[in-house]
C-alpha cells in the first residue's frame, strides 16, 4: 500500500483540510510555503493518465476550489498548481500540489526550496485556516 493510500485510510497521520467522496486534500509535510496542499484521489491511481474519466471532472473541480481557498486563507497573490507524472513523482499516487504564491517569494521555475513547519501546532493552525476558508466558500456557493 502506498503512503497516500495510508493517509486516505488514516493509517498515517496527515493534516486533512478537505475530503469528499472521491478525493482528499492535506497539507504537505515539507511545504514550499505555509499552506502548500496536496490533493489526491481516494482510489489509488498512479498518474493523471490512470485517473478514470468519471473522476477527472470532480478532481479538477476540487483543485479549483483549493486554489481559490489557499489563496484566500493565506492572503496570497496567486497559487502554483502542479502535478508530476512518474518523473519527479515522489509518491506513486496521483497528487496535485496547490501552493500559495507571492511576487518575489523566491520560487524559481521548478527549483523547489522545501521547508518544514516549526511545530505540529503550526501545522494544525495552518490546516485550520484552510479548513475555515473552504467552509466559507462552500457556504457561499
């Protein structure tokens, strides 16, 4: 079983910020910037090409929602949304990165300066900020 399947099944702890019937989003434990979120399908599919057509639309609708809410929750100027397929894919389970961005934030091309949360409390607070923004968006929409 892969790491992300274990997260989905809650065998491995993660700061989950969103979940629906087909996908789950959680904070990256080594974020580029605070709020860096990963979106995965709950079923194991290794790449975008493996994702069944019926799951493409709900997966990307959730990606769009996360992009809006990450930007709002972290007062970012925009977001970086990315997905690796096989090459540079650290976990062989489809996952999409949603990263808050600001002008001159130091992110250059695909050189990703990974960091860590200062504490589990900081990670939990970050997760709560994003869950609050997601709840507000869902209430409004």
